[in-house]
């Protein structure tokens, strides 16, 4: 986890042949509610989005910009993959205040310096993130040409793909936007996310808060939980969101490891996946239910209506709803949940045609 002071973040989406519309915002329950303004609704933030020529002509917007009017405390959480894109390396090094370089990295430096000049910032106050086909460099020239227009579009009332929540009566605002979801496991993988807030916190507190929030949200897709669930819901070719709830574990960490998902009413596959989760538990205490249908109790399979279970999965998929799987592995106080999506034929089609 890295922290620094940053005033702007540029998000780039390269040409991808299949566009999936925005997912709904699935806010967790809590003392907050959704309000207008998007990622820019937190005090002092502005945002903009536009088509900049990185996608095929006529496609959806492919450039986004988020800025802060003040020198803001920033923290980052990054993929653990050693094969990381240039923007990942750049952002980590900006937050750590070090340097490196190759061809893609130099593109990122040139773009960040150009944006910093337009915003009258120091280059180290600009972060860049990108998505697209792995290994392909950013279309630098269209990006640089689009930056002046993008800056002119900055607004504090961005609507549409961005969401915002307000917590209680404290008037602290938290905004966010995220993009998934072809490869999002483990530890964020290729997903992108930006969280903003006007809460006054120190860098060490902010770093701890970001780490804890990421571990309880984005790192469990295998207040960011709403974006995490939306990313899983919006998976490539997905027909439904899958939510797995685990209870009875010795600790919350054990519960998280046991949070697995399946689409078949076959309880054996779910039990097998739980057994592979890497934490010890007594199989004679295993309890599994699919929606409201109890499949296993005290480690013993129960007779159940397979047609009803299959119908639950089918009808949930038809309305792009949420399949709930509940697993209890003991009597401990630990509990956790994780989210995923089913893998449909469309998933295979989308990824087979990804670069064509």
C-alpha cells in the first residue's frame, strides 16, 4: 500500500470489441444513501469523460479524468501480478517517489507530463490507469490530442456511470467508479477503481482504511462493496451475480477463504470447493443451502426438489439477478462473503474475439 499527495487521475480504455453497458449500483446496507454527483460529488473534486480515439470510431467514451482542487492525500492498491502494465508501475513509483523506464512507461510519463501542464500541476501529482488488450501500448497520439478537450469538460456534477454515497449526518461524502471484469482475481488483477472523499484524514489512517476496504470488497470478488458487487454482476457474458455467505468459521479470514461459488444444484460440487478452500473444518458440521432450499445439514445430504433448485438458478439468470449460496462450516464466530458470476457461452465468445 502506497500513499502520496495527488491531484489528478487519468483513466484510459483501449480498443475492446465488446461493450457492456454500465452495471447497476448494488449498495450494501448501512447508514448512508445514494445522492447525485458521481465520483465528483465529494467536495473539491471534478471529473470528465469523453471519446478520445482510443477505441474504434463511434464507440463509447474511452477517456476519463478525475481532479481535486487541493493537494490531496492519496493511497493505492495494486495487482500482485509481476507482469504489470506501465501505468501500474508508474503509479506505484509516483506514490513511492522512485523512477524506472521502458517504451510503454515512457508513453505514460509523456502523457502524465502533458496533463500536468494543462492542469498546472507537478507531474508527480498525476496518476494514470489504463485497460485494454494486455501487451498493447496506449494510443499515445490520440490521447495527447484529446487531453485539452477532456480538461475543458471537467465538472463537479458528473452523472451516469459514477456513484456517490453520503454517510449519516456527518456530511462526509465518498464517491467512486470502477471498471471490470474479465480478470479480477486475485487481488484486483486487471480491474480499475477510483475512490474519492472529502473526509479529512492523515496519510497513515487513509492507507489503513484503503487496505481494509479493498480486502473486504475488491479482493473478495473472486464503503467499495457496492462497486465490487457491481463489477462481478457486470462480468463478461455473465447472466447473474453469485453471492456466497459463509458462517461458523473460526475467524473472518477462514470464512473468506471458504467463500466459493457454483451454479449447479449439485451440493457435492459446493462441498468439494469448500473442502479445497485451505482451512480446516469438521465436515460433519457442514450446512449448505441454495437460496431458500436446504441441500445439506450436519454433513448429510438432504432430499430436495431438484427441479425447484434448477428453476431458481434459471429464473435468476434470466433476470440477471443474484444467486445466494449459504455455507456454514462450524460453530465459530467468523463469517464472510464473496461475489462472483457465472461463466456463460458468451464469456467464451467475448474472450475468443477479444482482439479481432
